[in-house]
C-alpha cells in the first residue's frame, strides 16, 4: 500500500498564527454565543479546504456582493445590541446614553456594510475562481 503524496508534512494545515490565536483566546468566556463563533473561526482556520470551498468561504465571511455574509450579519447584530428597542437591558439607561449607544451602533452598521470594506474579500474569492 502506498501513501498518498498529498498527505505530506509540507501539505499540512499550519497551526493558527499568533495574531489570530491571541484574538480568539482573548474572547474566551464572554458569552456562549461568542464561544461558538470562536469555535467556528478556529474550525474554518484549521480545516482543510478545496479551492472551490475557500472561494465560497471568503465570499460568505466578508465578500458577498449582495450583503449576505458574516461581516454584514455581525454589523446588524452590533446595531441590534446597541439599540434599546431591540435590547431591553438598555432601557434602564438615561435617554441620552440610549441614544448615544444607538447612534454608535448605527455608525458601526453603516461602516461595516460599506461595499468597499467587502471588496478585498470579494476580489480574493474571485481570484481563486479564476484559478
């Protein structure tokens, strides 16, 4: 029985780089939902992917042309969590604080959904598609 030459040391998925590992470690224990996101990011980073799957992942993470990607979903979540109408715990704050939080959340939504922010991931996905 011969070994498949694809499965060599040089073909292994490398461990997380220090920057990504640091960020994921610092997010530990904040909330079960954040832990799930961390686990998903870790899985995506360490799993073996095909070129086609990588192209799809780049678009789904931050490079969708129609705004259906994880970055856009996170932007909407930030806006939701910073608004008293959709996050009842903020209703106990003074009105000026509620409005300030909402304004910052809306600014984050605007900035994070800017098509120019998504363009590089879209282009990375497209570069793989033309492979």
